[in-house]
C-alpha cells in the first residue's frame, strides 16, 4: 500500500534531473542589460502614448462654482 503511493513520487524524483547551475556574473550582466533595454523601450512607448513630449498645454475643462 505505501509502496504504491510512493512509486509516482520516486519516479518523479528520478526524472527531475540535476539541479540547475547558479547564474554566472556574465549571465546576470546580460539579464540586466536586456531588462534595462525593455524598460527603456516601455518608457519611450508610454511617453509617446501619453504625449508627454508634446509642448502644447493640456486642455482642462472647468466651470465656475459661483462662489466668492
């Protein structure tokens, strides 16, 4: 009974393979460069999407409250 329940666990444990090696400093540097490029691209796209580089004033609708 116990052997039947442990068998799938043992099969999985055997198939999982060797542990993944830790990243090297070169891997970390490459990942940082890729991430920095992706973030810069996202900021550039958001800037264009929101017209942040447009020097024209933003129209702001308003109405008087009649208070003094």
